[in-house]
């Protein structure tokens, strides 16, 4: 799976940035900056899963869901299946 450097959701352009440190996190979805940040020191598969997780957050934000109302367990489960889809689709 290729992690993009940017993508569009709802007409807005989001950037994907890899960081050497993220304060104890694997990734972050920043609505104010329209940016997904991923810890660059992770193994590739975990970076991909983290991107999918943060992408689901971005999609929820784009559809109007308040970030405070995001269900981490649901987002993580959805992201796991999304990652599996990207890696097995032919």
C-alpha cells in the first residue's frame, strides 16, 4: 500500500506528514492544519495501518462528526479492514 503525500476530502486538500517523534502516538489527525501525521520510525505495515486509522478520522471530520465524538474502537476496527482491503484488492 502506498501512503499518499496528500489527498482531497470534501473539496479540501489534506497533507500527510511523516514525523520522527509524535509524543507517544503513532499518528495524529489535525483538523486545523488539514494534516495527518505519522510516526516515521514505525515498521511499514504499522505506518500503513496508522494512516488508515487517521484517514478514517479525517473522513468522519469531513462528514461533520465532531472529533470529540469519534469512537476509537470503531475507527480502529474500520481502519484495520480498510488496510486489509488496500493490501489484498486485485
